[in-house]
C-alpha cells in the first residue's frame, strides 16, 4: 500500500473532473492537482444520440484520456473505493491511499439494470436498446426496424440528460419517414413525467413535433415496472397526476398500425382507437401492458454505489445517496474543503455536461477562496442546464433553463437565432459546434 499526497484531488476524469481541474490550473499557477480516473478513454456522451440514429460513428465520440488530462495534473489510474472525509483520504481499489487537502467529487452516475424487473435479461436483444448503454446497438435495431410499435420510455429515477429519451424518438420518427414506414408504424412515448418538457417556449415547440409532425401516442404518469423481453411487452403502473389532471393518454384517438396493449388484470386487449376512453378512466395504481416491436429506454440511474455509502452523500430524504452540495456555491453541505460537480450531485436541475460548464467557474472561485482562508461565498451557479433537442435529421432547438424551469437562453446566440424554434443552424451547432467546443474549449479550461 502506498500513500500519495496531493493538495487538490479530483475524483473522475469525465466532463466535470477535467473541466474543473483545467480551469483551476489556469486560474492559479503552481497548484498540485491529481485526477483519479480508471478509464483510458474519454467519451463525448452527448453525441450518443446521433450515433444511435446512424448520424455519427461511435469512434468519433472517443478520445484518449491521457490527452484530456491537463498537462500540469497528475493522473492516478485507478478506481476510488471510498472516501473518508474526516481523515481527508481517498481509498483506491489497489489499496493505495490518496491524502488530500481539498477534494472535487465528479464520478458521474451509475446505470442500474437491476432497477426494473426483467430489464437485465431483456436488454441487448429482441429490439431492446438504449443510447445510455450502447448507441451502436440502438442503430442496429433502428436500421432493421420494418414497422410495428416503436416504444420510447424512461424510468422514474433521475437520469442524466433527461431530454435524451425523446431526442432518439424524434430521430427514429424521422428515420421511419425517410424509409416510408410511417403507415406501418406506431410511435409511443411513455414517461413517468407529466409533460413533454417543463419550460416554455420549448414545450410548445416540442408539443408541435409530437402531436402534429410525428403523431406520437403519448402516455404520461406511466411508470415502467417490468419488461418481458421474450413476449416483447412493457408493463406500466400509473402514478398520480398533478392536481385535477386525469389525462394520462394523449394523441391516441386514431387507429394505429400494429398496436396491441392489455390490462394484466383480465387480459382484455385494448385497441388504440378506444384508448382515450377506457385508458384515461383507469386511475392511479392501475396497470397497463404495451406490446412493442422495438423499445428504447433510459435505464434506472443513481449515484455510484460506493459513493452512496460515504459521508458526503445525503443520508436520507428524496435525494438519498446523491452528493449533498449547496445549490449555488457547490460546496459540500457537510465538509468545507469538498466540492461536487456534475451528475453525482443533488442539484435540482437537469444533469448535463452543459450544466457543468456553468458549475466549473463557481467551484474554482469558491475553492480558491477556501484555500485563501475565506468562505465559499460566491453563489454563482443558478441551476443553468441545457438540452439540445434534435427533432429531425437536420433540425434542433436549444432549450436553456435555470432553477425552477425558468428559460435562460444565451443572449448572444438569441440575437442571431430563435433558439426556441427547431432550425437547421441549431442542428449544425449540435453536429459540429458543440463537439468542437467540448474538446477544444470546455476540456481545456476556458471559461466562456
Ligand atoms: C445518451 C446521452 C445523451 C446526452 N446528451 C447530452 C447533451 O446533449 N448535452 C449535455 O450537456 N449532456 C448530455 N449528456 C449528459 C452528459 O454526458 C453528462 O451529464 C456529463 O458527462 C456528466 O459529467 P460527469 O463528470 O458528472 O460524469 P462523466 O462525464 O460520466 O464522468 C465520470 C467519470 O468518473 C469516472 N469514474 C467512475 N467511477 C469511478 C471511480 N470509482 N473512481 C474514479 N473515477 C470513476 C468515469 O470513468 C468517468 O470518466 C448525455 C448523456 C447521455 C448518456
């Protein structure tokens, strides 16, 4: 066992870890920064959406981790097993210990295939795919799709990039049109959420796409509880809808190709045309089964298992297991020399790389203040996150928002483009601009 010592230790060399480390090293010369990261590869995950739709190669999303680690940082290539914030030590899988004065925690999110009955057995065959796990397989499923029910769904847990489950749905719908499979296909979006998107004007624009452009059958308050991969069935339980709402089923009033669903209580088959009646009459707790031909899902997610057991995690409450940080300063709520970035935190906003772009400068400013013996008083983070919603093979709208679902569109970009409307220039930003900014600006520590 060896004990390493570093002034600042960063856990995770993904989006958050590299961005914060690079900005720190630009902000103050001579800092001793170590990054603990086990992977040889660094992935640009936002492009998985395009890979899943056959619009980009997976190989274009990967670069060598050693090229992303800032030159002046030390790379410790190992897994963290636990953190002891009282003795200010990180324990590695090799048994080595890394002692720190200040800690940045950014190990990302964990995918839990055990979180839904039958998912582990069903995933990766018979049309069950996920851009969160293997976008190449999504594209294989999509290009072999010959019509039927294409079901898009997401779990009741928090997930990274909550827009991603519907982005691949729009791209699939466009693919289906281009291949003239519309008449043979029903696209279904089933979500535990209650709206297609929380913030205007993006909500109105997306409603236009799901209702008018692609005629998607939508189910809200639908919690996925089981997948039967052999029978190609997804089982749902209904959640309570917000006060006064009873409209679980939307845009379901036409006869649709291929659809079959049934109530497990009595096995009674329900045709789509009937859905607005009987299906909306079923109340909270009712079960419904959707038969699919292809199923894209976001799997259940949580903070990493080892992290959940540390003293930096919320011990209870709705955010149990996620890292407890102040939502404006990003300092740990329990330890003043620790800060959190990205997906592992309990910040009440969408978990995205774009959010981290705005978190990093706040972490840097506050960490330097703490190092100088001051308080972490800079309340610089306002919950900014963004979601580039690709709605076709050549159209995107850029949803930018902050805490409480308030729109927060970039003023400069908004001078030239209506970012709330899907457009071709925004698509070019997604396909070329954002990847360029990620590799050459965000990971290099530029604050913009
Ligand atoms: C399909 C999909 C689409 C997305 N689309 C977008 C988008 O359009 N825009 C956007 O902004 N974001 C998008 N995201 C989300 C974005 O990729 C994440 O929010 C972001 O990468 C989170 O950064 P992070 O540093 O918290 O975690 P990650 O970038 O996941 O990094 C975590 C790092 O920690 C390392 N690690 C894990 N365990 C350990 C351990 N025990 N010890 C040490 N290191 C460890 C991992 O190897 C990894 O390198 C998308 C994600 C997906 C999956």
